[in-house]
């Protein structure tokens, strides 16, 4: 059976091994300062959600423009031999220009949205990468606590005997 002095000595030596890891994890997470980063992350998340909603609306609009373009092409094909050919071609040209412009605007918007999302991710990733992973220190602290709980139980049993 382990004496209380031996148990205290074992507890003290394992405590000193874990303490630097716990201090390092605490320093890293304190430096990271998640609380101060939350407003920026919240704003970025909201901007991404807004951009997604805008993108969905633009996609619907592009679908409508594409349908109109297809109708204009069909009309131009039907009026090929008609006297209205010039008018049909002018309408078709306007529809083509408008549709291509909207597609390019949407591509530009999606590119900006993608860059914003990627930038936010990379920034968060770099910040987290520099932090000490708290899992190792927490695991060691958990083992230490479990060991001390076992020591306390042994001491209590020894006292009862």
C-alpha cells in the first residue's frame, strides 16, 4: 500500500509535468482570443449568408434571362423568311448582350464571394494553427485528476482500516 507521503510525491511530480502543457495551452488560447474574434467571424458569416441569398436570386434571374434568350432565338428562326427578320435579329442581339452581361456579373459576384469565404477560412486556419492543441494537455489533466481521485480513494480506504 502506498503511504500518503509517497502518494503526495507522485502527485507532485506528475503535476509538474502537466503544468507547463496546461500553461502553454492557456497562453495559446488567451492569445487567440476567440471572444474578440467572434464579432468579425459573425459579420463574415452574415456577409456570406447574404451573398448566398443574393446569388440564389441572381441564379433565378439568369434562368429567366436564358428562357427569354431561347424564345428570342426561336422567334428569329421562325421569322427567318419573314420581313420582320431585322427586328427579330435586333431583339435576339439585345437578349444575347443582356444575358451574357448578367452571366458575367454573376460570375464576378461568385468569385468575390468565394474569395471572401476562402480569406476568412485561411485567416481562421492560420490563427488556430499557431495555437497549442488543448486536447493533449486536457487529456493529461484528466489522467492526473483520475490518478488523484484513485489516490484519494486509496487514502480513504487506508484510513478506514
